[in-house]
């Protein structure tokens, strides 16, 4: 993906709802928006595939592991092809202090704090998410929260 002036980090909730065909408008628009580059991380990969496993098998991922059905369930969709259309951001040891500080300051769970820390460390100005836990936090951290197409339109230049 090319580098644009409007970088957006995709939370797993955007990808999971898209996969379930429940809330697709925002990601459809983001994917086709030439002014946006879309980013994910290791946390998003893990959360997305974890939720897809449960959705596809109608069982918990732990039950799939116990029954030896992870490979079979993964064959229902080409998750790698879908995820490879987004830029992958790796983290490093610099994330540790940011992550702990964000958890402490905003009462965040670890994965949400990691997502925000990655946005901050990579200077990503926007986070697309259906997770309401980000609402106040993004505002405080000067990260534009995209929860709808209308939010995206307000974020993009006219």
C-alpha cells in the first residue's frame, strides 16, 4: 500500500464486523479511499483470527484447539489474503512504557492500550473502531476516532 497523508489504524472490531458482514460501510469506504493508508498490528491479527475462528465454527477457539479443528476452520476463508491488503506495523521495546501509561491513565485493557500505543508511536492520526472504549481516550490523546462513514468524511480533506 502506498503512503498517504491520511493514515488510519484498523482495530480488530472493524475487521471482525466486516467479516461477519454486520457492519461493512466504514471499511468498504476506507478500502476504496485513495487518500488513506490502512494499518494493522500483531494485536489486531490475533484478535481478528481469534474471533473469526469462533464465528466460523460456532464454538470457542479453545474448543476448536481441543478438538483439533483449527486447520479445518481456518480453511473456511482466506484470512491471509484479506489481511495482506493492510500495512503491518511492528512494535518494539519502546511500546512498553506507553502501553502501561495508557492502561493506567484510562483504565484500559491491555490490547486496547497496545493499539493506542502503536498509533501514538507511529504517529497514526486516526483509529477506526467499533469499540466504545476508545471514545474518550482518543479525544484525550488527539487521535481521531472513526466509527462511521460520516466520521471518515469529517476526517478527510475536502
